[in-house]
C-alpha cells in the first residue's frame, strides 16, 4: 500500500505530449473512470478566462447518430458555459476515480468544517475509511479534450439523448438531496422516482450538449502521465498507420 502521508514529488514534463497512444477505442482506464464517476468537470473558455462547471454526464461508446465515443450533458440556455460553447466549442473535461473528501492532515485544523469533520481525526476507523480515498481507491485522473455541439432542439436525436441521459442520472434519494444544483431551483418539486433528475434534463428550455472525444491525458497519483489520441480506423488508414487490435504507436 502506498504511503499516503508522503505525497509523491516526482513529475513528468506535461507541457508537451508524451509518446501518445493512437487508438480507435478509448483507453480502458478512461472508460472505467467515465463509467464509475458521479460527476465530471467541464472547462469552457471565452476570449478571456476559462470557466469550470461541475456536471452530470452520460458516456456512450457510440449512438445511433454517431459511431464514435461521445459524452452527453445538458445546460441552461442562458448559462455562462452555454455562451462560451457558442463562441468556442472546444472543451476539456476532467474525470477521476477517487472520492473528493480531504483526509486528515499532519496539522489538523480544528476549526475546519465540512469533510472530514474534526472528530474524524480522533477515530482510527474514520481515519482508515477517509484514507482509503488516497490508497485503494485513488488511481488516475483523465483529462479529455473534445469538440462540443448543441443537438437540434425537437429532433429525434435530442429526444434519444435526453432519454439516455435521464436513465443514466436517476439516483433516487441521493439525487433529491442534490436539488438546487445544475440549474434546478432548490425548491423545485421532484418527479416521483427520478430524484428530480428530469427537472434539469427534460425541460423544454434545456439544451443538450454532445461532446465528441478527440484526445486526452491520463495522470496517476504519482505524477506519471500518458497521452492518447482517438481516431477512427479509416482516419488511421488515411494517416498511413496500421492498427493492430485497435492500437498503434504514433
């Protein structure tokens, strides 16, 4: 088990690509993250500053309308991210496979509120459960770059994507506690059985955003990085590469 009390200090130069893996499928680590994470972070940008949003999402390896991996999200048409996407459809996404609770530090702050509570540092069991975050569960984070577009309102594709997105983001009691996030009014009535998810997915004014995955980077907790690029098999042939078992070297 790694020593979670001593954060690794090694690093790799991350300003350039690191022997990217070119493949017709997403790396298995990225797929695992996308299937298991609760939220992702969406980064959009206008001409001045980047903007980060915490988002519900749905990952699909393909759809009846697109043969390549995509990520579905929904957004309020007047939100900052919507305005950014209209002017600049390029996005970066961050998804990871560890929980976000901060474990007790070497010098605990007794005035600190939230997670974990101060009393957690006095319980060996609580400490074990909190520290599992940075040992058994912590593995990688994945940065995903892609191009977003808004699906035509009222289209069959929009209807299909909303249905899949709602299916993938129905969590019952937990979702009810999260009302007020992601464009839903805190006091909005929840639809029975869906935890209120339909409030921010099915509304007529809600826009469906589809991100086509292009490339990305996997980073582990030790500071190691691995770049990857997603191409279709036809694109790989056009570039003069031969894909063996779906993977080739750049």
